[in-house]
């Protein structure tokens, strides 16, 4: 089991991480935290334009540098993740409307300046307006906005 909760992990994505291996205690695997599987707890790190996966059963220790951060959008771009835009203009318009409706329902102040939705004066929800496209220096606000966006029905 990891020394972080799933909530903490969401806020630490993109931060530099060092994994100590059980199989090779003197060897460390380093990179930016790309994701942690919520079921298996396998860790994916981004390093040198590639993803390194460390299986949970081989993790002796996980250290995360909360100061060293690389935006997930930069990682996605480096990996050509979703290189071909799978979002149609219609889907984006509907998604953006759902975000506006959600913020209105919860009385959360926002301002739309195409293509970015500014929330609470400090967070930004960027294209394609999903939970992983929230950018904010304040981890608590970032987490709360992401949690809200996870409640949107994507059907």
C-alpha cells in the first residue's frame, strides 16, 4: 500500500517522484508522476519522453517532491497522447455547457474567456473541460474543482 491516499495522489500528479524498488533496494526509478492505478496501485512515471511503469508489488518506498512540478499537458503533448483530436466541436460545446451548469448549480463564480473557464479567481478549466484539464497553483482549489467535474455525466 502507498503512503498516500487517492485524494492526495490526484493533487500530486505531475510532481517529481522517486520510487525505491523492493527487488533492487539500491536502485531508484525517478520521473514525473503520470498516474497511479487506483485499483492495482501500479505507478506510471514520465521520464525522458517515455513512461515507466513500476508494479505495486515492487514498490518499497515512494517519495514525491512537492516543489518540482511538470504540467500534465506538457507530458501528454510529449507522449502525443490524444494526438488526433477525438473530441468533436459538438461534444466540446455540450461539455462546456455542462460545466457552466454545474458551476451555476453550486453557485461557484466563474468567467469564460475563450477557450478557458476561470474559476474562483485562481483556477482554470482548459479545453476539453474535463477533470484532468484543471490548472491551479492552490492544490485544495484544484482538487475541489476536479472533484466537481468528475460528477459530470459524459454520455
